[in-house]
C-alpha cells in the first residue's frame, strides 16, 4: 500500500499542465487530492475523469489573492481533513524579453510565483505544526531559476526566489519534521506548450537540448513521489532537484 493512501494532498495550479498531472498521479496512489486553481470548471472535469483509487476534490484558489489564501487552505481541510502534503505548483510563465517586460506583468509574475507560493506554504505549515504533522512540501521551481533561459528573465528571477525560499523554509521548519523541497523541471511538454514544441521554432529549441528531446510530464513522477513520501523524504529537505536532461549543465 502506498504511503499516500488515506493522506490528504493539496495541489495548487491543478487545472492544467504539471499541476493537473500531479493531481492525477497522487490520487492514483490513493491520496485524497484537493485540486486547487482559479478555473473551477477545469478542476471539476479533472475530478469527474478520475476513476480511483483515491479521489480528487476541486477547490477554487487564486494564489495571487493573498488575502484569500488562508481561508482557502481552511476550506481544503474542511473538505478532506488535515493536509499531509502540499504540492505548491501554481505559477505563470509569460515569454517576454527583459527589455519588453512591463511593471504590471512583472508584478503579476511575482504575485503568483513567489508571494502566492510563500503564503500557501505558510498557511499549510501553520496547520501542520499545530497538528504535529510531519508533512511534505514540494515547490515547483524551474531550471530557469538556476540558469538563464531565453525570454524568461522575470520568470527565472521568480523561480530563483522559490528555490531560495525552499532552502529557508526547510531550515526553519526542520525541527517540526516538515520536509520542504523543490523540483526544477526543464523543457516539459504539456497541453500548454505542445503546439509550440511541434512548430518549427519549437523543434529548433528541442534540437538544442542535450538529449534532443523535451521531457514528458510522467518523467517528473519518480522525483515527486520520493519527495512526498513519509520515509523517502524523511532526511531530504532543502533540495532543489533539476529534472532537465542536463539542460542546466549545458
């Protein structure tokens, strides 16, 4: 039986892309997954499509609305009980040259990717500490937070902040048994970028990668499952793991 069986997982940004896949993966291992995002209709379709084991419960959450985060986390616990695992995945990634990035877009990136991630982690950790739960928090960062990636300056800056946040929270919450780690994907094909990757420009990007391929969403599963596991991540905290086919080294 999976360690996740019977445990409650909150996945943010679960309406599409990596978050949607993570919600499916964790529910299929027996977890009760609170799938949170802004688009409730997309979350409901995700829940309706899931056939078990585990279950997926939709919850509307806009992490850019800092004032609503604590109430939403409380609503998640009201739906499914104390949260054992947070997959802090909500994020936006506008593709824009630094010279063309405006103030509003810059602020929106940091409001979602950094401020939102921090206050979701804070709201969940407060409850874990109060309930004496040795929980697991996995932040979705990016190799763009480790190395320069074209037309992703502001996004990369935000993900560098997420990586540093991961390290800080890992140290502060270690004495409570909470493990805080980050995964740092490279180029991963999702429904959001599949058309671009199939285009002539996208194929040039793929050809420039060390293994001449984009990752598939399932390629992230093994690392994610290790980091959310009660035993697997017992002594693993404060890490930022690149899952990028060596892109960050090239």
